[in-house]
DNA sequence: CGATTTTTTGAATCATATCAACGTACGTGG
DNA sequence: CCACGTACGTTGATATGATTCAAAAAATCG
């Protein structure tokens, strides 16, 4: 079925977190899903709106950012096979403090707040899933905070090169800079510094 | 009963999050609880150890901090009627990246990792609780991140005065500075700046 | 190819860190 | 009760690193 096709990635994701999800359980979940597409640059959530869905990214790339004094500060990027949302806004059903924007052509699978509550009620395993998603998000945030606290900017940029090299391919540098919490100029200077440093290291051998 | 006495605050907390928790359910939870006391200055969790419990604070005050280049960076304070833990370490059963220290004489109620898994299995509502706790932690972390991203240090100090005035009473200034991510000297200067600014404002009236 | 966007570079400026010294408060032992 | 030591807070001088503003160079796209 075509409907199945659209949700196959999400089904795999569910099954990886809930190994004993039944077909009936999945059918209930699937009945609550809707698919949306966004062109590159389109806004998915705007500050002040309530974030009405949690959205699983089938393909594409989404950035989450704050707008402060007219300047963007990127909080995170979400690529395919991850959930994206202003999860705080979604959970509390309060206005979002952030923007979510597709920065590539993007397809997402939405679950509404009411739909998720129904899933929690009718599919007992799903509370486990909800717990695991919140825990994962929390752990990610810890990682980020720890890295901000413990690492120099040079180290954080190097880690990004190691751990998310695809970001450098898919995202302009000024967004990387924003994500690292510095200006594009500062990042440019860091790159130069790292390049010359690694030449110096190479010369030692 | 004396045992009940020690857990009464936690029971109230559970009931606030799980209104339909049965007495049987609570009894199962309670059978997994243990109480520990720490003198002011005692370490609850050290970096490199696995955080074996989530701990509900009956009374006292706990700080969570990183040690980086021999310097402490405080991440959060936990006072009575809150959970404290290196929750990342606890969830993943991996070595902690942080320290937890009692900075007042403190009494906590522990739930072990194994104990919590058993609670999740035997008390269905508890998955909901676990989800809510993870969600709460996540939301708190969002708040913190948002505030770090959007506010000047002056604003963050002012917000702290408004929102957690008890911290100023119970915690030395150099810890507040560490929590705000600045040196004690910088905080001292901020205080002076704010004082003179508010005099100037007062003079307008 | 030309137009626009993105990145790089330079110089001036600002904020905070750092180093060092001094002031203050508190508590303990003589 | 006072004197001293320790811990905490304040203040000043200097250094460091990032930001800002401005402009040139490079890359991208229609």
C-alpha cells in the first residue's frame, strides 16, 4: 500500500524502540499519522505558535533556532530518521520559543498532540516509547551542555567535523557558526588557525 | 509508621504526578526505596562513577557540577522535593560526567536502577511517571538553554533574583557566579552595576 | 557571464578572564 | 575577650578573545 510506504521508516524506528510492538498496535499508531512536505526555506513552526505535532523526518533537513535581537541562534539540526519538534511547546501546549525551518526539501510524518495521547492510552508500550524519546532528548541535551561547558570552541568544531561531517556538506558555514555560538568571522579564523596548526603538526613527522 | 514518615514527601510527589496511583502500587514503589543522609560537603556522586540511584531530596541542597581544568562549573542546584541524579549516567548506566555534592546537610530517598525497572514492570502507571520526569527534566534544560541563548548576564542574574531568591540565601556568591558561567569577580561587578543602575532609575521618580 | 550569496580578512572596540591586592566577616583557640 | 586564621567578597590593572563594522575575495546560481 502507498500509505505504508510513507510510514515504513517510522515503523522501523518504532520497532527498534519497541521490539514487541504488535501489528495491531502499529495500526493504531499509523491511523494517527499524516505526511507533510516542505520546500527548502519553508517554516514548520514559528515562535509564538503552539507546536501541534511531533514530526518524524523521512528525508530532508530541519533547523531549530531562536531569534534574538533580529539574529538567529541555531539550537539543533534534525535530519532523516529523527524526530523534530519544539518538544517543550508540544508537551506543554504552550507557544513555541523557537523556529523550525526546513533547510532542504523535507518530508515529515506528523503525530498530533491529541493523537499521541490516544496512542499512549490504547497502545500500552507507547508510554515506554514516549519515555525513551524524552530520555533520548534529555541525554542529547546533556551531551550538548557538557560539551559547551568542557570544551574550547576549537575542540567543539573538531568534534563536529568528526561526529557530524555530513553537516559541513549540507549546511552553509554561517549556520555552523551560529550552531557553535560564534560569528561566521570567528569560525573562519578558527578554520585558519586549525589548518596552520595541522600543517605544523604534519611538519613534525 | 516510621518508614512511611521518611517517604511521605515522595508519596505526595508521586501522587501529584500519578493521581490514580493505588495503595498497592505505592507499596511496590516504597519497597524499593532507601534513605541516605549526607553531611554538608559530602559527595553523592563522583565523576567516573556510575550514578546508581535517582534520589528524591527530602531536605537539604545538592549541587551538580563539572570539573574542567581543575575549575568547577555548576550546572544546577536541587533542593527539597526534587529529584537529583546524574540522570544521563543513571539512564545509560555509564560513568558520570559530573559531580553531585550535598552543600547542606541533606537527606535523600534513593531508587536504584534495577528497582526502577521493576517498578516500571509491576506498576504500569510508573512508565507514565518516568516519561513525565524525563519530560520535566528536558523542559527545564530547554528553559536553561533558551535563557543562556537569549539573555544577557545581567538579565540572567536578575531572573535568578526573581525566580530563585532562596539560592542567594543558601549559596555563596562564588557558586552563583559559577552557575551563571562567570567568575566571582565579574558577578561582583555586575552587582555594583545593577545597584547604581537602579539608583539612577529611582532618581527618575 | 553577471548577480547574489557566502566566506575571508583587517582594524577597532568591548566584555570578560586573569592576576594580584585589599577588605570584611566569621569562628576558634589562646 | 581578643587575636589570628581562613574563607569570601571587592576592587584595580592588564591581557585575551570574540564581536562589530567594513570591505575584498571566492563560490554559487540562474
